[in-house]
């Protein structure tokens, strides 16, 4: 019993040393460049199908419902990837899961590029989804565990902001490449496979998470990483670091603990928010080009409009950077999503291309502002040895919604029309705002162990 208590206390001290760093070191920034590059290819790859869908319909004669099925297969893979990746990250560590997941989604993105038919493409998209979501969930966990508590939100916002550059990039590439001729959509998927290059760099510079190491008895390895970060911090400040503030030691839990009174409510709120976000994001960004074409806007113009709207995802992610660690996250997220609901309603009744672009741009910006908050919040609310799985289950529930989301949009559009799709999405935004704003936890400026 004494030995166990001593180990917990030592682990608590090592974790507190990460949180007391007064600023992000050069090493932190180097990690962020790599992680943002991974996330760039992730967001680009995840958005690809929405932008190539009109070309697929024209070349292969696919129906709206067939595009919905293809969209849903990606989410089937994401469901598996989020849960399996999260559990493996808790058992085997964060680093290897990140690097192997990048290799998986890069390989199967290349498979999409050479797909001979819709069936092969659907299978490749499903396996791409496994790698995409396994990596995304563990990236968020890594940032939450390796950056000081007063900077976690800002660096999650940076990760998402730089990663979201992938959305306008794929939109721009699609608008330039696809009109060149039959089959040019394949090159869009080929670009998505280039993320594998980062694996070579990651093997050299990406360490294992300190929090995972100390909770798995690897104190010596964790000590080396922390000591190096502290040395960098002292060189920059020219003095000693702030005094340690050690949280109460937290013991390890078991998988069943995720479903006890303490964590079940947290998991439920996270799952509701993830479901609503995915339904909105892929219901809008994944379908906007196709829906605009169906509304009578020529395909080249629809692609251009989709591109201008996609740029707002980058702005939205950076929008919360100055405030995400200053104000309570649940409040920032709820307000952002309430604005999304308002602009979705405005978009539903917009008739001119100018208003379509304005309302689409604003709703996308606030949508990704809310996502910055949600991505920061998700790994904060679970203990280290359950963090990957807890966040993974929450993400996985969102991907279940994504699996059905494409079919829901197709059904609503076919039955009720364009405007009804956006009324439905606005309702999802309102549910998100209520769930996080009223039932979410306070996590800003608190150590992970305190939360």
C-alpha cells in the first residue's frame, strides 16, 4: 500500500512539472508543426468525398443516395478507428498509435485514387476512416497531456486551425483539378496519401506522452523529457520556474469505470456534442456543393462557392485562440454553436449567391470555433489510462451519427427539399449549445488531474 501511494505521489509531481512550465518551449512548437501537418492531411482527406462527389455522379452515374452510402462508409471506419485507436493508445502509448494511423490512412487514400468502381472506393474510404479517426483522437490526447494547463486550449486551437487549412486546400484543388477532365478526381485522393511522409519525421522527434509514461511505470523516460523541457524554459526566462502545485494523486481505473456515476455523465454530454457537430459539419460541408448543384447553380460555380465557405473553417479555429484559455470553455462552445444555429437558419432562406456565401462563411467559422472547444474539452474530462478510450467513445458516437448523417440528408432533401435540410441542422446546433453550456464541466486553467 505504501509503495502504491509513493508511486502515485511521484507521478503527480512529474505531471505537475509539465503544468508549471510558464510557456511553450521550442520543442513544444516543433511537435506542433508535425502534429498540425498530420492534422492537415486528416482534415483534407476527410473532406475529399464531399468535393469530388459531383464528378463521381457525372462519371459513374451515381444517385444522391449512392453518394450518401459512400459518405457513410467513411464513418463506419471512423467508428472502429476512434474506439480501437483510443484503447490501443491507453494500452500501448500515444506515439505509436499516431504514427501507424497516419500510415494506414495514407495507404488507403491512395487506394481511393485507383478505385475501379464505387464498391472498391467505398471499402477504401472505410479503411481510410479507421486511420483518420484513430490518429485524430490520439493527437488531441497528446496535446492535452504534453502542454501546460494554461496553454492546452490555445495549442488545440492552433492544431485545428493549421489542420483545417486542409479543407480549403482540398476545395481549391478540386475546383482546379476536377474540371480538367474525366478521372481527374483521382489526383485529389492521391494528394491525400502524402501524409505518410510525416511518419519518417515523427519517428525522430515525437516522444511518448509523459503522463502515459508515468502512469505506466516509465518514470525514468518521463524524467528525461520533462527535464529537457524545463531546461529550455529556464534558458528562455533566465530564472527559476514557478513553484510546483501538485494535484491530489489519481489512481488508475478500469474500463468499466467509464460507465460509473463519475464519468457516465461526462461521456454522455461529450457524445451528444460530437453527434450534433458531426451531423452539422458533414451535413453542411460534405453536401453543400452537391446541394447547390441540385438547386440549379452550375457545378463550377457551386465548387467555387464551396471553396470560399471552406476558408472560414481556418478562421473559426483561430477565432477562439485568444479566449479559449481565458474564459470557460463550455461557455465559449455554447455561444459559438448558438451562432451556428442562427446562420444555418439564414442560409436556409438565402436566395442570392452573395448571401449564400456570407451566411455559409459565418456559420462555418463559428462551427469550427465550437470544434476547437470540443476538441480541447474531450480529452480533459477523463483520467490518463482511460483518456484515449473515453475520448474515442465520444468521437465514435459522433461517427455513428456520421454513418447515418449522409442518409438523413439525402432523405430530408428528397422528401422535403433544400430548406428543410438546413432547418434540421439548425436544430442539431441548438442541442449542442444546450448540452455543453448547461451540463458541461469547467475545465479551463485546471490540471487534468484536478478535472
